[in-house]
C-alpha cells in the first residue's frame, strides 16, 4: 500500500484524526473571524454626504430643466421690464404717499425699481411659482408612481424629504434673484444711476443701495422658504400634486383676505403673508428691524417641516 493510500485510510478509519488536521482545525478556531463588509466599515458620513448631494443635484436638474418652471421664471423676470417701461412712459411726479412715494423714487434712481418689482410680485405671483414646485415635490412623485422607487434606494425618507425641501428653497431663491436682477438691469437702463434717496429721506451711495437690495433678496427668499415648507407639508397629505398646489394657493388667498378686515388685526401677526412685505425696512436709515418677520418665517418652517416629517415618515407608500 502506498503512502497516499495509508494517509487516506487513516482519515477514513473511524475514531482516528490525523495530527495535521487537528492542528489546522485548532488554528481556524483560534483565528478571529474576518469582518463582513458593512456600512459601518465604510466612511458613512462622507458616503452619506456624497449620496445626498448626488440626489440633490439630480433633483435640481429636473427642476430647472422642466419647461413649466423655466416659463414661470421667465414670466417673473419679464414683469420688472413691463413695470420699468410703464413708469418711464407715464412718469411718477404726481405720486404721493405709500406705494406712490416708492414709485416716485424710482424715477429718480434705478435701484428703486427692484423694490417696486418685489412689492408688486411678492403678494401673489412669486408665491404661485414656489407653491407649484414645492407642492409637486412629494405628491407628484406619488402620483407618478416613482416615490416607492426613490424610497427603495438607500436615500431614506428623511434624506429624501430634506432634498425635496432644499430643492424648493433653491428654486425660491432663484425666483427672487430673477426678479431682482431683471429689475436692476432694467432700472440701470431706464433710470438715473447714482446716490439713492431712501423713503426716510436719507441719501446713501449706490454701493450701499446694492447692499440693501441684497438684504431684501435674502429676506424675501426666507419668506418664500417658509411658504415652501407649507406647500411641502400639504404635498405629503395627497398623491395629487394639483391638490397640494391648489390648497397652498387657497391658503395664501384666504390669509390675504383676512388681513383686509380691521376687526382681525389681532390675527395678522400670525399670518405668513403679513411679514412678506417687511423688507421695506431696507429702505430706511438705519435699516428697520426685520427680525420679527425672520422669526415668523423660522417658526413656520419648523412647524410645517415637522408636520411633513410626521406625515411622510409613517406614510404607506403603495404605488
């Protein structure tokens, strides 16, 4: 019998275990098990951040490539052009008080057209554009049947909700910036450029006026971000995007109507549209206190994002 046959026979003999096999088994038992690949073994924070920004970039690409959204931006940017041409044609020498004083100031300096355009568009047209994007964010995905596929990916509900809201906020900033830039360009083209006379009667430099426009854009963007939170919360309550958009617009119109009744003045500080026009503090010297409006915007954002999360985190996604 050969040596190989002898070894084979030894292994097959009941009750006999070769010394070499016993040693190898003991070594395997003593060696620590190799860690299985898991999320914890990878740089989760950086991977999560990369996935978040990749999802946000995709969402922004869809938003700013959609013809409907581009048309809204174009229409809003066109309104300051029309306002500037009308003011240049009819003149504003006889305007007095309130909005008339602002229109009269526009004839004397190009920067004032930005404030006039925002004053005209903030009450309704700009909120419509923001409501369309934010209201369609969750309900549109649910109605199209793509929401469950998004949630099946590693994104998760919290990350997806954050991306949807941040996308709506960026669009709101783009809407405000489009109006401001268009008004600034048209104002420079049609009206005198130089020191700016504020509503308080103080004259500031052109550079100071540009800084005040930047403050105004930031304030209005914060107000539109608060509205985006409201529309996003409504979007989590339905699978029909037009329903969420319509509900947001009805809410805006109703609150604007309530503000028209003097008997309801006590309610006005709690209504979101009340604070949208608070940027007129930038037209005074020193700059007026706008902290009340910013605090109201923060409260609305916190409240309605909490509602959106409470609804979306437990929502049954079946389609």
